[in-house]
C-alpha cells in the first residue's frame, strides 16, 4: 500500500514537471514570436524615391524650380523644426501648397471690396494691393478685380502640412517671394487674403539644385533624404559644399504631418 502511494506521488510529480516544462517552452516560443513580429514592425523600410508618395511629400516642402530662392521659406535655417518655426515661414510653405482653384478673383462690383486698404506697411515698407484687371471711363477707373485666397482654403493647406491642431496667426502676412516684393494680407471683412506689392528685386550669383537620394519609413515616420548643391552662375563665385538634408514626416491616420528639415 505504501509503495502504491509513493508511485502515485512520483506520477503526480513528473506530471507537474511536464506541465511546467511545456508551459515554459510555449511561453518562450510565443515570446520569441512576439519579439520577432515587433522587430519586423519596427524595421526600417526603404521606399522607392520615385514613388508617388515620396515625390508628393517632397513636393510639399521644396519649390519645384532650381533657383537661388529654392529654400527661402526656411529662412536660412539648416535645422528647421516646425514646432519652433516662425509663423511667416509656415504660411509661406502652406501658400505654395495651395491649388490653383483655391485662388479666386473678386471684382469691384462686390461691395465688400470697399474694405480694402489701398496700402499696408510691412517692415517699414509701403505695399499697395494688386489689381489683376482694371477698366477706365473718361480717365476714371470704373472697374477692377483683385485675386483672393479664402481663409478656409489657406487653413486647409496649413493643416494639411502641420496637422489638424495647427492654428494660423491671421496678423502675419504671407510672404510669397525671396525679395519681399509680394505679400498676401488677411482682410477680416472678406475673411481671406489679398495680395499687396512694392518695388523690389535682385540678382544672385548662384542657384540651388536638390534631389531625393533616399526615403525610409521607420517607427511611424517617413524620412526623405535630399542632396543639395549650390551651382555658380559664373567664374570666380564661391559656393557652399554639397549638403544632405533630412525631411521628417509623421504618419497620421489621415495623412502626413511635416515635422522638420535637418542638415546632416
């Protein structure tokens, strides 16, 4: 009888050991599987630099033409972080992402145009609103039109770049060119932006060329690498050495938010 009890105890003991061993092996297996899946999810994915996604994102943050003002919206800042950037630079970026259909034309037969100030002063310079078209009757201007960007169009472009929580500072005029010749200024009555210009201009001894060299998707972000070269327009002109910039976009449920442009 005693030997039977010992046998039962031994059987139970080995059964428990077997259960524990199987459980440990199972846990270890699934733990490794989980870690493997997590590593795969976090692994860098190289993207086709000519893909529609990469070229679309790149086109949002760089001007198309190779000119001396190709990157003027970054205000000569090699480490541009959106959260710390000026409202002026962000508005310029958003302006260049407007669609052609976002810009309308208002005519003088709309009474609200009477709210337009003929001039505005920006940084000590006087700017006059731009007339797209005008007609005269016996030497007196009888009809005119001005271009116009509705606030909601500008706001859509701004949030598309910087996220749905981004807020426009309406008091800041929109700089549209390197030489500070043309600005769009917000008009409260019209609830939109009207262009104002002043005399100005300039020349440059070089221009910039940029091209995408690599694109990576990693940890919920897309990083686009760009090679930038400054090209002289004549002999004896000193230019900067080629540089690499990294543009970072955060992947959102409804799109991509521009985060930064950093020089390597």
